[in-house]
C-alpha cells in the first residue's frame, strides 16, 4: 500500500501580502475580510490549496508588520482576531490550508518585552535582547544591518548598544535565553490552538550569532560598482549562522509534534561563500539534515536568482534534486515580497514557461500574488517609497503594489486611493480581463493547477532529467508506477526542433493553450517560449 503523503507534499501555495490583496473597508489597505471576500477566487478560480499570510499582528508598521509589538493580536488595520478566525474557518471549508508568518528573530522596539528590557540593566527581561557595552563609544564590532548601516544602536539610558539585524526599530531577540525560546514557542502554540496549519519562519539565519561577537570578515569579491549596498562588503559568518542555529530550529519544530499535520517553512536564502565551508552543498540543505524534515523544509530561492537560461536551470535543479532524500520536501518559488517581480526579471515572453516549470516540479510550489496575471514591478519615485530597507536599490515597494482585479478605478482593489499606486497597465493586466481571454496567462495557471491536483505523478512522483539535444531547452520526467509525464520547456525566443529519444505519448497541453491530445514522438518542434506537457503513461 502506498503511504499517504501529508498535505504539504504536492499542494499549491499562494503568498498573500495582505496590504495589497483586497481592501474590504475602503481605507486603501488590504485586510483579512478582503481575503475572505476573495476565497472563491483562490480556491475555485485559481485552484490553490494553501495560502501564506504575511504578518497581520499588532505593529507600528515600520517594516509593515515584520516589526511585531504583540504576537497574539491582530493589528486594527487588518481587522481583529474574530476576523482571522472567520478567515481560517472559511479557508478550511474551501479546502485551503493557512500558513502564517512567524517573526522569531526580532520584535518591534514598541513590544512590551523590549520596553522592559530597555528600562534598566537589572530588569528581568534585560537578557531577552542582545546588549553589549563598548569601551571607546563605538559599536562593539563591524556587524551590519541588512537595512543599511551598523547593526548596533546606542541607548544613552543604559549606556549600552543593542543589536538589530534589520531596522533599529527591530531589536534582535536573544535566543540563547531559554525564556525567549519558551516565549516564541508559546506564540506558536497560541496560533496552532486557533487552528493554523503551519508557519513561514522569517530570517532564521540570524537566530544564532557568534558568542564572542567577532568582526565579520571582509568580502574579497565586493566591488562598490556592482553591489547592491554596503551589506555585501562583509561575509556575515559571525553575525548569523551561529553554532546554535539548528538547535533553535529543532526547538521550534518540536512544538509541531503535538499538532499533527502542521508544518514549518523556513526562509533560508542562498548565502555568500564562507571560508572553510563546503561550497558544493548549499547551506540551506543542512536544514533538511539537522532539523526534522517531516516537519520543516527551507524555501529554495535559487529560481529567483538564476539567469533565465535552460542550462543554468537544468544544472541547478538536477543537482539539487539528486541531493534530496525521498523524505525531503523541495519548496520552489519564483518570487516574494522581498524581490523584483518575475515578469520584470525574465520578461513577459518567458513567464508562461516559468509557470509551467513551477507547477510541474516536485514538492510544494509557492505562487507570489499577482504572478498569475503577469504583474510587473511598478516604479515608484524615491520620495514616495514606503519601504524602510535598502534592498535592491529601489526598495521593495515595486513588487508589493495592489493586486489588479479589474478595469475599474484603482484596479478594483479599493474604493479609495491605495497605499501604493497600481500599475498604469492595470486595464490589460487584471484578473477579470484575463479570465475572459481563453489563452491568457491566468487561464494557463488555472489549467496547470488543475493538472497538478489531478496528477499523482506531479504531486508525488520522482524527478528524472531528460537529455535533450538543445542548450535552450530543458526537460524532465515526473513519474509514479502508474503514471509518467514529461515536461519540455523552450527557454528561448526562437523555435527549436528537439529530440528526446524513447519518448512517445500525447501532448496534454502547451503554454500556448492550443495543443491537446496531439501525438508526440521522438522529434518535435517547440515554438518560441513554449512549454509542453506530455503524457507518456
């Protein structure tokens, strides 16, 4: 008998940046009721089976919710706890699992924990955060904030510095303190008891730091002219990825053992080379080895960073899949709230191939809201940007603009001026318009999500790379004992005749949405930027 896989194997997840999804009360900001109003779109129209909600907790919104002032409440901007419970109930009724953000590395400086910690050196919560003295009045070491500048902020009241790996309003928690660890575990239990299905853990590499507070070494590959900022000038081998990282993550996943079916998705980006470490194996693969892989898996962000080239994708995915034990869940994605949008990175012509790739690879794919209609980065003048970070030079606002629902004012997102502007092309790139167009990108996503839900091979099958006689074409097979499916993807803007010996079957459909049940033999012609799915069973 085949062992039943848990829900997160083969499901289709959708990331919702709540501020920009749908505004139900006309204040220009998306909210929890807005998600409730659009659950039918998510479940029945698009066909996703899980959602990841970006932070909705009480927050001063310096970093738009990633600076939490109360982990166990809902910020009034988004609704209240009853709204969240109603969303959870209706999502589950619609067959949608709910993953929420867990911000465990830092809190807001307005959190009661930090207010107490800052009040005096003798306060019981002083050691809940990372404080350090300095004899010469300068920061204790050279550690940098990912948002720019030193990672240390001086507090004149107690004459010490506190550590903040991001903005100065986001002080780092001290995970070496068992009380802190227990407090975060209690936060997890609070939301699991309400009924959430899991968490996306934010910024986990910073949970553990060097205990001696040694300087980070200089990055020998750093050059001002080709870098996104001063943060890249250092190799962050002491300010993150400390010796207790996996111990902390094990403690977090241990909470999930008492909640069957729950799961932890970990934000673990590829990192710069660290001297003395094996660079043939990406650091985030250690998360599978050292943390319970039945309860936890890392995001694979390589698809966000790779050049759009079939050779790079084949090489990376073949290598990555070959290193995964059958129990290790791969999690692929092409975008999130911290990176430029897919259509702006690889071009509008290529995104249909990317959609087919994402939804036919093994594991749990994540679609970033708006990808399904080809939303692009919206250029916002520097003086009007709201993002406090220096990520990507232009900030992250460009990839966080409101979802474009229809042709009406503000793209149907809100009855009032949205918190960020909508794309000027929203009349073309919107959900209502694309639903009415049979060969639209949205209808391609819908066809692919339906195929994935119906195919055991795509949800749970093995991955086998295909050898194809063209450098611009990448192909692979997904198979179980009963089903065998091939996916062949043309990454170029030119047509190519490709040969895949021994592959015979029927084409299920093309990214052009005009091929179905056509006989496929060893040799076929792919149109520019075309992907095809072939039933070889």
